[in-house]
């Protein structure tokens, strides 16, 4: 059951980039702010209904986690427009898996002993090989884009890592403060990038729906972190790359359909690595 819960974020996060590219549109900053607004709306509704309790210590950790998310998510949204979903998702996945797996396995002690470490590193290599095999069209002219994705990925590491230090046994308790951290940082990035207050911004408003979709993944991911640990919870979410990459090729027509077989093979290798990882 814990594994099934961990797969829910993968499904919704996989659908999200297609939803945004096909329906909501807007710049990466408009998408980021709209998404954050939708997340805060959902988190506020859940807080009013369930009245979650959280200490000041945990509030701060989840707020910081949300702030880090905004940095990572802004880089990924930028990549959707500049590099395409079917290229951005596998690359972002590889960068995130490397960082979060090593942080969770070594810093948080989720890999116990030499055997767990060996299995973890082996699974990590399988996942990276799968992602690399599933990516096509890497070019020198897009080097700036690849480096930007890598540079902003530290935001995702903080997003997953800070909740680990919370004292609360239920991750969902931190959903509202995390959402507030997302919105605060997203608003700052919006103001810096667009140099004006978000007033009547149709694209930003449309992307509130993206936030509602994201909220499902984000809230369930907080629960999965408690149930499965950082490494397993995170690796399970990264199976969203299977959904997003294939939908990007089929629906958004981002690549030659002839490459679908190669991409599918690479994603199959990724899944195999994820299966090994969650057995540790």
C-alpha cells in the first residue's frame, strides 16, 4: 500500500507539464506563480477542514522547503518551453535522482551498511543509464539550458530534504506552510522577472488549475516521505518521467515517432532501477 501511495504523485506530476503546454500556456514565471496560487488555495482548504497542528520549528522547515521548490520548479518550467517536455523531464529526473538519492542514502542514513550502499549506487546507475538512453536530441547549442536545469535542481533537493528534519509524524501537517513558502518565493521571482505586480494576468490565472493538479502530488508526496523515506518516496515520484516523456512525444509531437521505441526502452530501464531502489 505504501508503494501505491508513493506512485500517486508520479501520475499527476507526469500529466502536469502536458496540461500546461497544451492548455494553460504562459511564461515560466506566470506558470510558477499560478501553480503556487492553486497550491495555496488547496492547502488552505485542507487546513480549514482538518485543522492540522504544526510547531513553529516544523512550520519553518516546511516553509523553507517550499521556497526551495520554487527555484527548482522555475528552472523546470523554463525547460518545458525552451527544450521541450520530452527532453526536460528525463534530464531533470537524472539530476534530481542523483542528488536526492545520495542525500537520503548517506546524509539521512537510509542506506544501512555496505550492502545497501552497493545496491543503492547500482540502482542509481541503472536509473541514470535508463534516462540517458531515453533522451535524444542533446545538442551543444542547448548547453545553457542543460546547465540551467542542473543549477536549479538544488531547489528540488531542498524541497525533499528539509521535511526530513521535521518532528511531525504526518507530513501533510506541513502542506500549508510549504505552500506559503512556494507562493512567497514565486511572487519574488515574478516581480524580479516581470518588474510589475501580478494584476489581470490571464495566463497566471489559468495556471491556478495547474496548482490544483500539483496539489494532489505535493500533498501525497509529503505523506509518502513519512511512509517510504526520502530515497524511496522520491524515486517513486520520478516515474512521472515515463508519463510526461511519452505524452510529450505523442501529444505535443516533440520528437520523431520513430524514436518512441528507443525512448520507451530507456524508460523501461529507469523503472527497473526504481524497482531495485525501493527494495533496499
